[in-house]
C-alpha cells in the first residue's frame, strides 16, 4: 500500500471517530389537552423532560403552553456525540452511579399542576398522531 493511501485511511478513521453524530433523544410529539367534556384547555403548561444517560450527565426540561385550541407541539430533541464518547459515556455513567446507572435516551411528558388554565367553549377533535390528555378543571 502506498504511503498516501495509508495516511488517507488514517485521516478518514480519525474524522469518523471524532465527528459528533446526531442522535434523537425525544421525538417530536403533538398533544391535545381537553376537559372531560372535550373542551380544549388554553395556557396549560406541558413539561417535556429528556436526557441521554449514556452521553450526558444532566437532564433537560422545558415547559410549553397550550394554544387557544388546547394544542402544543413538543419539538424533537437531539444530542451530538462522537464515537469515543459513545463508547466511554456508559463507563462514565457506571463510574458515577454504580449499580444505579442508567443508559440510553429517556424522555417524559407531564402536565404542570397549578397553572392558571381556562377551558374554551369549542369542542375539540383529536387529529391523527396526536396524544390527548383529559383533565378536570
């Protein structure tokens, strides 16, 4: 093998090992918040919590309000990490947490209680691909 080809292979390998590839932690989700009699709830806060335990030490959360039709779209959450950290990250999790270590992507969605919410007079209809929460006001 020629010297240039060897250096080319080494360069490509280094780039692939160090390039921060994107990974999805939480998918985009659509929610509809309604009362028990199907009236949309405006200005309710929906909390999205996400973390990739193999790649990061701390979690994230964001509260998003519902619109006048009781809908909110939670955006797709991603993280970038290179191959070295993808291999070493789980070992770092074990070193820090021991037998309680978690791995991989985890996310959750919660309704934030105690926020000033109002029900609309209109009647809501669930759309395809939309999750529906029913609440009592």
